[in-house]
DNA sequence: TAGCAAAAGTGCTATAGTCCACATTTCCAC
DNA sequence: GTGGAAATGTGGACTATAGCACTTTTGCTA
C-alpha cells in the first residue's frame, strides 16, 4: 500500500476523471440526489456532514462543501449552521415549464391531441419574428386540438424552424408530447419560456372546435420556448378554455 | 515592515473583521456591485480576474472565486472560461411582484385609483379562506377602479385582516400604492404572491365601470400576497381589461 | 437535583497553493 | 504574408489545513 497520501489522492482523481470526466463534487451530488429520489432518504433526514462526505468520497472538505452548497441552491437540501444538512421538504414547482401533456398529468388527466394541420409554411412573419428568424423563413407549422377526459380543452398552433428539425413532421405528434420528441429525438435541452397571456373571445371556428358558445372568453397564451443556451426553439399560440384551465404562477418581490 | 506574509494576511483579516464583521468575499462583492451600480462599470465591461481580485483585496484565490461565483449566481456578472468575467446586461425582471402602480410606472403610465368601497366586512368567507383566516373573520375590504391615461383599466377588490391593520381605512388608498402603505407605514416585508389567472366575461356592472361592452373578455386574477415569512397578508381579486393588459411571465424547465 | 461549563459536532470563512481546460495573442518558420 | 505552435491569461476543480460561530450533548460541580 502506498503511504503517500497526496499521491493517493492524485491517483484517485485520475482514475475517477479519465473515464467519467465528471467533477468530484458533481459525483457526490448525484450520489445524494439518487438516495433522495430512490426514497432511501426522506424529507427531514440528515445528509452526511461535510466532514463525513469528505471522508466517504475521499475528497477534501472544500470539495464536499461545494457539493452540499450546490444542492442547497437547487433546493434539495437545507443547511443549518451548528446543526447539519437535511433533505428539504418537496417543493411545489411554480413557474415550471411543462408540456401540455405534463401539465395534464400533474392534474391526473391524460392529454390527447388531434392534428388538424401539419405542413411547412413560409409566410407567417409574426411567428418567424417570435423565433428571431427572417420574415419569410420556412417554418414547420402544426395545429393540434388538445383534449382530455373526452373533451376538447385547447387549440394550439406550434411553429419551429424547418431547417433545424428535419423529419419532425413524420413524428407521432398526435400521440407523443412535442417536448419529449424535441428532448429525446433531437437532443434539444429546453431552458425557459416567455409567455404573454391575455383574454380573448372565441371566434366561430375555435368555438366549434372547442365545443363552446361563440364569443366565450378564452385564455390566449403566446409562448416562446428557448433552449438552455437562450436560442428560440418553438413558438406556441394557444387558446385555452377558461372553464377548464387555471394558470397558476408565483411572483417574488 | 513585516516580512511574514502569513502574519500580514491574518492581521488584515482581523482589522477588517472586528469592526465590520462582513466576510471578505462579501466586501469584494459589494465593491464590484458598487462599481456597476454607479455606472463606473457598464454591461460587457470586464471585471478583474480571480487572480487580480485576489491581489487587489489581499485575499486568496478561493476567496476571490467565491465572490465572483456568488455574483454570477445573482446574475450580475457572466463568467466565461478562458476569457474572463464580464458585467452582465441588465435583465428584465420576470415574475416580479409589483403593485399596480409600479407595473404602470414600468410602462411609463401613471396609475390612479377611485375608491368605490372601503369598509370592514365579516361574511366574505372565500376571501377569509384565501387569507387562511376563519370564515367570518373581520376583513378590511376595499374596491378600487384603477385608471391610467384617463381611461379605466381595471377593477380590483382587496381584502386584509382587519385586526392586523388598524387605521388602514383612513390611509390615502386612492392616491398611494397599497404596497407602499403596507411596506412603509406598517413595516410589512412583502415576499411573494401566488396568482390564479383565467378569462371571464364582463358582467353589466363591470362593463359599465370599465367602459367596455357587456360580455367582453377580461383577465381575472386572484392574487394572494404573502410576507417574506410566508404569512398571507392580502387577497386581491382583479378584473383587467384585456385590451390594456398583457400578463408576461417566464417559466423554467 | 439543578445549573452551568466544557466538549463535540456542524456549517462558514479563509489560506496558499496545484493542475487542467479553454481562448486569445504572439511570434516564428515556411 | 500565412499557418500553426507556443506563450499567456482566464475560469474550473481540487488539496490540505486552520480557525470561527453556532448548537446540542455531556458531564461535572455546587
């Protein structure tokens, strides 16, 4: 056995780094995250202290600290000086970007979609502008009637840059969440969305599609969805039945 | 002059700590923040590198790093590996809790308010429930017609726990923002608000007050405003002319 | 037994370096 | 000139260590 501690630590770093290329503090985070996700650690349970983590994972105190501080920023754990670090109670996720499918699932509903239109268009200049593209860019456009519990709930029109998503028109848009397709098949890392919300009256076509009286008030949401790097990916114009939707947001002072 | 570097550093720490009790990394942050706020540093300008900051403030690299990492989390600076640290462009504040007055000011409009009703009520059980109070609690209720640019814009009804805000009925609610009164006169530290948004049709009374046709679609927002400590302070039920308002929010994945 | 001081354990701040990954600039060879 | 390698400078990850502030527990004293 080697007796030189410094050498040992260096060797550890090398063997851990070359195959994984994942920093040590992130590996520690993953380990803790996994224990929380798997139910091995419950809210309120103590997480190993900085000093313990350092020993367990053979890293220095500062590295263990980094891991815990990072997890605290994520809201996964709470740290109390003089006491310890504990698994944080689960938070309600406000202002979270979710696909329609995910939103309905959160309400224990299964969302469906009927594709009304799916083509490439090149003269929708407002949509192009929202995506920061030249006015006459080729855009993928599809319109879907969203339903749940056997009822029509909403009408959504989506626009994407046609050049960037070849083959998307052939994807099972009627069955699978568009978010899922983008993330899984096109490896897009979605980051955030800016939404503009107002109220509008249902025009005859929308009223018929949504099975509501004409001029019924609807929530209209214009949503531009950006990648994690801040690039505009998707523009969605949606009309939502007010009797079936309730937009919930949280604001901070 | 002292030649022992370690001793010097320790002395610096002591002299700096005993009077201020402010950690070194926070002092460095303040110094940079001040230079940005005062306009001495503009967006895009480089901030001293970790190594420079360490030399300037006579601290170790890790401490300088800590200061910069913290500022980055705040969104004040951007760090790019191999390049440097730069002042971040000013951010639009999404999801920010603002009074109606503040919101209008952000749009370069001056908000006014006409008080239609201002009394203590004790049988508004929905409002009481929103404030986590017993159903028949005494509540301060006032209804205000908000206007800007000479036009009626919105109708807001506010509810507060009457027991906690004695004398609020005599405050100049028609002229001064309610937020301002709560924060300045009652020393309430506002924290966050949960909002429920939907669309509804204007009933005859609201239509007349807002000078719009009957059954015109309106944004309806139910807002519960909490103190920084999480105590429900204020419930606002508002109806907003859709042609004059646009709710803007940002969601994160 | 009651009270209080010491010990132990925790997170927080800080030092004084090392090596790596990445981007720009410089400068030399062709 | 021009291309490419080296030098330079940046942020990112990490070590090994020290002392402080805060809280709970322990144990001793009166």
